[in-house]
């Protein structure tokens, strides 16, 4: 151990910083530990160690370090910021918990307090503002929403002037950005990724598939398509659960399908099912980005399909590095990636509007029905059975009209909430059923309901249901209320499969139009009945259906009757549309043309 004296800790602190910089987190932690043994009250060392814990998903350890730092130095913005972020993550990891030794009922409330503290100390911290908006959205605290949205727009403009993106692209959907702003934000993130991989590009081996006539020379003339997934096709991702059956429906005579998981095997049935039916499989979790790109060349991949995009466990650098004729964004990220290294984006005729083409950097592959494939018809047949929990067991009376919104709470914003409350006020037997993603959200939503003149007892919050009974319980909802800011995507397919009609209002951007594509693919003419045109139309439609329970029951019966034959749940049909889109992309490439929009015919 080192010597004594007031600054004896400094060499260990600097050593920890250097080791952390070079990726040796274990020894960096040892160095910080020794620094704090020598001088336990060094706030900067506590912050450095807290950040290191945070980067390794050690949020409880990070919380301890940051909490100690703010108690030692209450005016330290970096310590409060770290504590706020740690509490944000701990809410997800331990949603029933609360910060020990603090006067908060939930981690969410603690996080909001800490992040506001940062802005009171250092008002220009835009990353902190971004985190604060996320935290507020998750509990439906809308007190400063309008002010914050203006600041978020300004922050994006300021970042773009420096050739930077501002918001994490998936979170940008909740900031109320326009399609143009969403494009600008992702464009500069993709530019940063391009610059990062530029020095490595020359080291990626050539791919023989880059020759336009390569399909004529590969074995069996089967188009070699690789699906890459940052989360490793884990069952914790909606993408894997939805696409579980898709891989087995590819035409083996014309397609050679390769799975490229970039995370370790979670031993889930979803991943096992996908791996079992792929023609090739490359375990890439332990590979560097350059090694993944080299493997793509070795596998002679002709079309590389990114099923992650800018979402959980993204490793977009692998796409930017790959030497491959065609790159495609599919299913993972609901919008433009703004990248020169992505050629195509799969969409459907509802999610993509021709007049919005300028707000996409990719060319579009347009499918006739929803692009959002699911596996319900094979994987979730329990909903077709009789029985299951009764309506009373689900917590409702026979005469209740049960409105439901099972979307994440950050998708709910004041305007649509006001509309729901207005309808509830006029329909006294209506209840609103939501999922309790946050303890703190109850307080804000119950308070808001009272302010709108609605008894808070008419709101029902439930924790997530076990998978085996989830749809059997949820089908007691009479009508699902979609969120215009950010539609139900996977959840939309879930509730339609459970036989619940969905009312949606399409917006301007891709993520705001997905539910319309789901409804149009569900059969029974639902696109003519349940897709609103304006916000006033949305409110009037809810009131009309609430006042006509017999008409609502008929819509439900039609939805259930169409379910087995509906394109929405015909995974084989939807897979054939994706396949046809990929073949059209290859035809364009083989003809020596640049990527162009391709439209898939309903019968392929």
C-alpha cells in the first residue's frame, strides 16, 4: 500500500482513471478502492467509481458512491447527476423498492429530485435535461412538459450546429420531435458512427458477394441473408418474441438464412427456435466489431438485416463496418436511422406516407400488410381456448365498460389523457385499465383524474401478468385506447390477437402510424371503423363506441372471427412479403442500380 499524507490517494485515483480508460474495469475498481481507503471523503474519486459501477450495470453500488458524494458536497452537480441516473435504472431493476435513507416513495421520485437539483446548480446541462424529461414522462409528471419540449428542440439545434446528435433516437420519439427533427437527430448519430469506424474499414476483408452476379455463383443460387441482433435474440426483446416463427417460414429453396446474435445465449425457447431453423449461425457475442464485419464477408452475406437499430444492446458499428451489397433496417427501430450505411427500411403502406419520403435516408420496402411480424398464431394459442380468469377475477363488474391502455406510460401525454378523462366523465360506467410500470405514476395520474372531475377509483393499475395467463386476463378489456404520440407496436398485435378492438389516431412519424397498419391487417374492415383522422374524431369515436355497446360487441365478434385467417397473424404470408422485398432489393443491385423504393405485391 502507498504512503501517507493528505494527497497520498492521488496516484491511485489517477491509476483508476487510466485503467478505466483502457477498459480494465476490475483493476480500476481496485485502484479507486485503495484511493478511498487512504482518503474516504474524496468526492471526485467517489464520482469516478460510481460512474464505473454504472457503466458495468452496478447500479446499487453506484447509488452508494453518489449518495455519499452528495452528502459530502451537496452542491456537486456531477454527483447529483450520477445519483439521478442510478435511481432511474434502479426503478426498472427493483420497481417495488425505494431509496434507503431518503424521503422518497420510489426511485423515480428520487431520480426526478436529483436531476432537478443538477439543473438548479448548473442550468445548461442538456444531457441532464434529457434524462429528467425521460424520468418525468415515466411517471406522467407533465408540470413542465411544454417548457422542457421547447428546451429539447433548442438543444437539438445546438447539437446539430456542432455536427452531433442530441437525443438517444428511441427516446426522441417521446420528445415530440417532428419527422424532420427525428431525421436530423439520427443523421448526426450515424455520422459519428461512420467517423468512429472509418480507420477500421480498410482492415475488413472483401466479400465475394459484392459482385452483382454473385447470386449466380453461390450454392443453389440461394440469396444469402443474415439477420443481426444486438440483444442476441434474447426473449427479453419484443423483436425475438415477434420474429420467433418467421425464420422457419423462409423459402429454403431460394433463401439461405444466417443468424448473427451479438449477445450471449440466454437459453430461452425463443432464441433456440430461431437458431434451430437458420441455415447458418454465428455466435458473435465475444467478437469485436471488426471481427463481426470479417465474419459477414466470410459468410458471403448478400443482404444484412439489422433487427436492432438504435434500441437495446445496439452495435450499429458492425453494420457501418460490414462489406455487404445491401443493408436493411427491419423490425427493431421504428423509423429512419438517418444513416448512409443503411440502404433500405421495411415499412407498410400505413406507416410510410409518400409525402414523408424526404424524412427518410433509406429507400423504403413497402409491404402490403403490416411490416411488424408476430408469432401469435403458433406461439400464443391459449387465447383461443374457453375459460381463464373471469371478469370479476380481473377486477371488473359485469356492467363496467373497460377501456384499456397497456402501453408504456411514457407514451401517454396530457392531450390524449385529457381526451380519455373527457370520455370517462361522460360515460359513468367506464373504467380505465393500465399497467403499473411506475409506483409514482399512480399519484400523478390519480391527481390528474381528480382535476378532470373523474373519481380516481375508476383507474385500475395492474402489474405485468404471467405470460401463460396474460392474454386470457387482458381480453376482459372492451376497447384498447392507443396513444397517438407513440403507438402500440408489439402491444397492438397482442391485444388484437386477444380479440380487443383498438382505436388509434395516426400521426406524422413512423412510430405514430404502426397501429394503423396492424388494424388494416387484422381483417374485418377495421381500418374503416377504428382509425381516427383527427384528435376530435378520436374523441368522438370513443364516445360513439361507448354509447353503443352492441356495435362494439359486433366489432369484437368480427375481429375474433377473422383472427385465424387475418394477414396480421399469418406469419408465413408476412414472411413471404419480407422475402419478396429482399429479392426485389437484390434485383435492383444485380442490375447495377442504386437502391430505390420497392413495393411488394399482396400475392407473391
